[in-house]
């Protein structure tokens, strides 16, 4: 008998725990040329802001050992274009649709969320790694007080369940997780990218035009697992884990650490067929281990 791979996040059903991570699947059309989007349990769509953004100057992607750096800068067409041009297509697909929301101010993020009321979006993922232009450029998600206040303000405008995406570039991930929960978060996703940089030793210049960028891929997996484990012990709301997931076994590790679902990002950039492959590997591993239901593994790490 095949293992049951289905799960739920805040009452939203997922046929399997794999979610395409925001920023790596666009609005889904890129993957659809390789395989049915319904292969995924969910899609976390490209980060969307109130107004269109062109993104950062090139080069904005750099390969690193066991990972990659990105400094894309939230290039997107804006919420109105998303609602007009992308959502009607996505509404026809049997998948959990997750809108990733970002902005320079709390007011901007709340305005984007308000525009998503009554739409086919199932869940909202709030990116609090953006710089707060009203607070000198410090990211919304760095200190617990800002995490809680931002979450509370956006939640007040939100109709769908709210997932808060936590930054790893903090002093205490557990405290920030608790702050998001106090602010009204219905779930958490973690971790976002670690800040890093790459240098061209011949040119003696940074490789990225913006000097630093977000590090993702297998290099950050041990950090991600540790932070998911710590956050799971700190809060009672569900977690979505991410950070260097490349195989089915990686998925199981995040489930054991306390995640109810996972997001896959860099793997799909390296290999467009990574999603279906990881799903097949997960199913085979569970069958080999005699696990009848994937949910048996959530938080089941023996310490």
C-alpha cells in the first residue's frame, strides 16, 4: 500500500507536503512546460508588492559551493497585474495557491493583502526580510518587536490564513517565532536565505552588483534544520521548513524536526525536474521504512 502523503496547513489541504518556494517558480508557468503543476502540493508564488518592481541590477545571481547567492530584488509586476494576468490561470489548477507578499512599509504589505481578499489564493506568506524604509532600512523580521507589530498589522487586513516567513539573520529564531505567533501568525515558514557574498579575486570586485545576496541551497541545510527544530519547540502553530532540500530524505529530516510541509527552491533552479523526483524519492523512502502516513513523522525526532 502506498503511504499517505497528504497534509494540511491551517486547514488548507495539500495532496503532498512539497511546496515550490517563492521566487523559484515564478507564477507557475515556468514549471508547467515540464510537468503538470498539480505534481506539487502547493505553489508559493513570486514575491508580490503593491507596485511593480524592476529588481536589482545584474549580475544578481552567483553560484557558490553547495549553493547559490541571489539578489534579484523582488522583481515583479505588482499586485494588480498579478490579479489580472496570473491568478485566473492559477485558479484552474488543483493546488494550494500561496501568495508571497512583500513591501517597503507595513501599509504597503497590508494593502497587498487586502487586495487578495475574496480571491482564489488559499494562503498568504508574508516576507518580513524586506527593509523597512520607515525604520532606517532594518528588515521587518530582525527584532521580535518588529516581527510582532508587522505580523499584527498585516493580519488585521488578511482574510486568508497568514504564514510569516522568518529570516535566519537574527539573534534568536525561537523568540522571533514566538513574536510572530503573538502577532497572530497562523503558520511559519523558515528559513529565508542567509546573507552572504562572493568575490572575483582576479577583478577584485564583488560578483553581485549589490555586493551581498541571499545564500540558499544545501550549504544552509544544517542551519535550517536547527532553526526549524528550535521554532517547533517554541510555538504551537504549524511550520513549513525550507533550506537546501534536494532529496526525499531531506524532506523527512525537516518533518522530523517539526515541519508539517516543506518548500523546495534552489533544487528546482539546478534541475527543473527536481520536484517530481523529490516526491518520488519521498514516497519510496516512506514505503521502505513502513511509514503509512507522512504525518506520523512530524516532530517525531528522538532526542
